[in-house]
């Protein structure tokens, strides 16, 4: 406890860290102000009826940081940017040039790669804004949408999403932590008072054991997420005796290479939700077209996607696959083996070079399997509990809990890193 208070004191006494945290806080305040500005012509009573019990829109509301609940100008949130990032990551598999740009050309290559993602966000935001506004107008939620008003609203909503992307980039650069994740986190935290108020309003004494069970499950899930996120598989590393000029080091220097069980963090959850949300929005739009064949096919696909067990299975498989995919992109055993060999380091009992790369790849595959199974299980556990108990907000709450815990842990790690830099 003493160490905790010392760390809090150090955070507020370090001018650089204090300035970064205040910047993050100010950016989140601006985001919340934008999320409270609705687009014109919204029927709020009809909107609340439409949102009630709709799991798809609940997930979309997470990405918009609560902006969807009142159809604000940032109702799309950072969803288009996340979708653009997914597309760019997938393209690295098909394009060796993009892969080299992302993995081999250093910071300059990553900046150019990120710029491509930003440019791709613009058409995606326009398409998603158009599809969503047309869908809402057909439900009677947004009224008086002639062609000009529709075009203006599309531009405003798309611009709001691009503005949020820019705010997230500023948080990453001038604040601390990942800006996009912090925006999602800010929206989740902002929705907590309304969720608690709803639980108090609908409280039933006869369901007290169920509430206690949910509370215990939330604590256990949170503890499990923390343990797995922080867990590491240490790989022993030795540095051979080195001689430079007349000076040299005696004997070997032993250290270890930490490999996290869940190296992908919360990214697979966000990727999986984006993939699941996008087709639902597209087929929801096609459901109202004049062509009866297209409308019937869209309705059939939507009913198929809304099957609880099928949706849970797809969710689990996508989280599982994206965990391996993102780990494969961010962790390159060949590059690490080459760097170890160049620095005179080796894994005891393993030949340097290609043998070391195979050894590290084998370890990463095994521990990523554990991390992927855990993430998939935690992601679908609330859906299973919802199917058993009938509480419609559990799935949304479970995903929000997973994102929140992962973002907080990442933020704490980066604050610790800043404090360590200050000490040295």
C-alpha cells in the first residue's frame, strides 16, 4: 500500500507525466462533449424503443463510446478506423510490400502504414454513415431526411468519426496509452452510472442470489483477465564473453526474454466485434430495399446471424483466429533470432539463427494457444450466461469488462515505464 501511494505521488510530481495525463483527460472530456451533440431530426422515444434489447446496437454503442444512444455526431465512434486497420493488417498477408513496410522499414514505415489506414477510414466512414442513417430513417427514428439533409448528415457523421480518430492519434502522441482504446474505455466508463441506475430501478429482491452470482463472476473474470494478461513465459538468454579494446566482461551474462501469454491484448476482441458488426449493418440496410429477392435474402441472413449459439460460435472462432493473426504480425521469431545472434546472445542448448527462430516460434505458438482459448472463452461466457438467465445486457457488459481491464492494465504498464525513465 505504501508503494502504491508513493507511485501516485510520483505521478503528480512528475511534470511530464502529469502533463500527459491531463492531456488524456482533456481529450476524453472533448470526446464526451461531442458524444452529447445529436444530429437533427431524431425521435428519441422511437430511438430508445429501437435500442432496447438490440445486442448488435449495444456492441456498436461500445465502439461509439455511448454516442449511438442519442445519435450524436460521433455515433460511429472509432469503428471505421478500426475496420480500416483490420483491412490493412489483412493486406499485409497478401502484399509482401505492405508487410515489409509494416515490419521491416522501422518507424518511418509504420507511420506510412498508419497514414494508409487513415485514408482508408474516410470512405469507410462515409459508407457506414450512409448505411446507418438510411436504416434509421426507415425505422422512423430520423425524420425529414430529403436528399440534401441525408447528404449533410452523412458528411457530419463521417467527419465526427474522423475527428475521433484524430483525437485518438493525439492521445497516443501527446498523452499516454493507446488513444483509440482509451476512447472506447472512456465511453464504457461514462455508461456505468446509467447502467447502475437501471439496475437499481429494476431491482427485484427475489433475484438477489442472481445478482450476487453475477458480482462474484465479474470479480473472478476480472482477476483471471489480470492474471493471464500479466503472465509471461521467460526464455533464458545468455550473452557470451565480449571483449572491446582492453576491457572485457568475465563469463556469461544470463537474462531472459519475456514472452506474454496474451501478446495481442484486447485487439482480437475489437477485431472480432468489428467483423461481426459490419455484415449485420450491411444486411440490415439491404433488408429494406425494394427488390423482394434481395430483401428476403437479407432477412434470412440476419435471422441466421441472430441465432444465439451460432453468433457465440462465430465470436469465439474470430477471437481465437485474430489472437493468432495479430501475434503473428507483431512477433517475428526470425527477426528476434537475428538480433540475438548479432548481439552475441543465445538460448542455452539451442543453436543460434534458424534453430533459435524455430524454438521461439514453437514456444509462441503454444502460449498463444492458451491465450487465444482464454480470450475466446471469456468473450463468449457472458453470451452463455445471457442464454441461461435471459439478462440481455450481460453480453455487452462482459465485452466491456474485458476491454476495460485490458486497457487499464496497458495504461498502468505505460505509466510504470514513464516512472522508470524518470528514476533513471
